[in-house]
């Protein structure tokens, strides 16, 4: 049933500024690489929720042409563990703090560098 992950871009110093939920059905196992690619791509453009979310979508869909593997949906809140679909859970990416992550209901945890890493 896939290896699901939900991403959301947040701006922790402005809690009303967050992106839609970005759902990846098969990308849970590569979530750390996705977040690192986003951080690298957005270098010099921190704090921009809209552009970070757009770049995240680009990264998540590169080379993926299936019709069941990816989705975007509006939410009226910052995601929490209760929003998880299981597997790799929810990964919040703070664009105001160097794209550091918070991993919720996940087999990942936040590493010392702020990136997702497999739980020990």
C-alpha cells in the first residue's frame, strides 16, 4: 500500500502561514533526500512558504507520471500526527529556519542537522 508521507511547508514565526498538504504515495523512504533537495534548491530564499511549496512539488513529481502517486490538498491548519496516513507520517518543513523538519507519527525522527533520519 505504498510508503506514504505528507509534507507541509510552515513558517514557525508566522503560524498562520503554511502550505497545502503535499501527499506522496510512494516517497516515504526518500523523504530525507526530498527535504535536502528542497533546502538546496531554496538556498537564499528562506521564509517563502509559497515558493518553497512550489519547489517541493517540483521535486516530489520529477519523473513520476503515475496517476495515483501524488496529491495536493488544502488544509485549514498546520498538520499534526492525527493527519498522518501512516508509514513515513507527517513531515513539517520550516522555511523560516533553514528548512529544518519536525517528523510526526513517522519512522523518521529529526536529526541534529534538522533533517529527517531513520529512528535509531
